[in-house]
C-alpha cells in the first residue's frame, strides 16, 4: 500500500445546514417515545377487556409505571455525563424490551383479536386474555432469541462484487468489512477476540472498519478494542470514524487505531497495487464530524481523492450510507458503509429508511457507483437483534 495524501483542515467559515423537518421532529422523540412504549402495552395487556382481579391489574400497572420511570433515568445516567455502565445496561435493556413488547402488543393485539372475533372464539374476556398471553409469549421468545443473536459471533457473509474499471491484476482481491462493533457497557473483550480470529481465517488483502468502534472513550474501551491489533491483512487495515466516535472524543479513537496498526483514512487515500494494476482506497470522516467542533474533522471527499488518478477505480469508506450521493457524483466505484445495523430490532428498519438510502446489502446508485451497507458486526444499546443478524463481510472484487 502506498500513502499518497494527507488530511485536510476544516473550513471554519462553512455555514451549518438548516435542520430538516425530520431532525426537528426527532428532538421531541425522547419525550414522547417512553410514554408510548410503556402505555400502549399496559393498555393492551391489562385494560383491553381482560377483567383481571384487582391485585393483578394494580401490580401490572405498577410494573409498567416503574419501567416508564426507570428507563429514561437509567439511560440518562448511563449515557449522559456520568457514563455509568451498569445504568446504561439497565436502560438499554429496558429500551429494547419495551420496543419489542410495544411492537407485538400492537400487531398481535389487533390482528389476533380480529381473527378470534371473526372465528367466534370465546367471549370478549376470553379473547382479551388469549391476546395477553400471546403477546407475552411472543415477546419472551423474541427477546431470548434476539439476545442470543446480538451476543453471538457474526456469521460471515460472502459475495462477489464486479467493478468494470478494476484491472485484471486485482481480480479476486479479498476485502473484509467489519463495522459498528460498539464496544460498550457490556464487556465484550472475548467476543472481540473471537471476531478477529474469524477475520483472520478469511485471508484478506484489505480489512476495513467503517466506524462506530465503541460507545465510550478510547481509554475506557481500550481492553475491548485491543484484539483489533491481531487482525491480519496482506496489504492494509484501514479505518474511518463513525458518528459515535464524535460522542466519545473521536481523536482518541483515531490515535488508538493508529497505535493498533490500522490506517485511519481521514480524508485521504492509499493505493493498493497488484499485478500491474492499482485500486484507490479512500476514506472520509463521518458526516457528523464537522458539527462536533473538533479541529480538522469533517467529511471531505475532494481531499480524500486529492492526487489520485481519476482513471483508477476507487473503493471509498464512509460510515453512513447517505454519503452515497456525494460518492456517486464523484464517480466512486464502490462505497462501503455501516451505521444502519439493518434496523437491529424489527420493525425499526422503517425508521432507518427515512434517514438512509439503503438498509443492508449491495445497491446501485447512478451509472457507476455501487454501495455495500453492512448490518454491522456488533450492536448498539439494547442487547438484542431481531430479524437483523450481524455480519462479518467478505467482498471479493472482480474485474470486467
């Protein structure tokens, strides 16, 4: 690999874009969402015509009220200034559990009740109680399965990606992508080591990490990230920042990845050469970098490609799929991204698609540009993955 460019400085005079309607709406979500997540299941399970004995109704209502109070408090203590890991684990778990319970209270509560009514099954009270037990059963199964899915070592997803401009000498280049490891309150040092062992079995020419390494500073999560030093690649290991680095002293993560032997591609590129042909491997900071206030941090594609031969194919690392508009305009051949987690807990993927142009997998944008979006290697926050399995990705690049 040949280093051919340097990081560019931030244009401090750039005017911040006006927040979109979606982002203005999202400001109110932390106030509304907890109430809905706990109040709707409470109504469906306890006050939908079940006529439970008063002690059951009172105890159930108290339990839902406790969840409504404890979840935001734990989230604030866990992810706010105090950064208390135990509180974060409680808050994140309650958030995931309440989301699954809310989702299936709505779906089962409506569809099953309609089906039972249409079939003439039992009385109104019988049908209401059947719905309650069905919702609780489905929720319990999905949470147990989702927890196992989140904590397991990801399966390897393999696919060939044909790039017409790729030279024949680079045909068969093996690119491994890991992303969104999110080392955090739950200690996953052993999981991290196992992921690195799997990566090393893939005999990669290039290993990429497209950001969101951790939730917490580099000093705090160093032990979980340390196994990344063991990752092997015949040509290079490259890394770009994700939005979560900018919640946790991003420069510390850049420095740590450099210390672990990874090349931070902060608006710069390297050249991968083989068989007389060359591939430009470029990277940009996350799109949230400029608003972080850190000097020198921003997503600057022109800087990343400065000095590169425009006739050469380009592989670009950018954390968020939404960067694809800029990549396609610049004629990038392939962009690798993460960020979406594939939705992580169904049906959250519908909300992700409001903000991102792709959820997972390979997609085409414009005449030339391909985008591969990983579902992520780890998980954020709630320790559950429901219908959105994690992955380690092996991309085999093919020429014309």
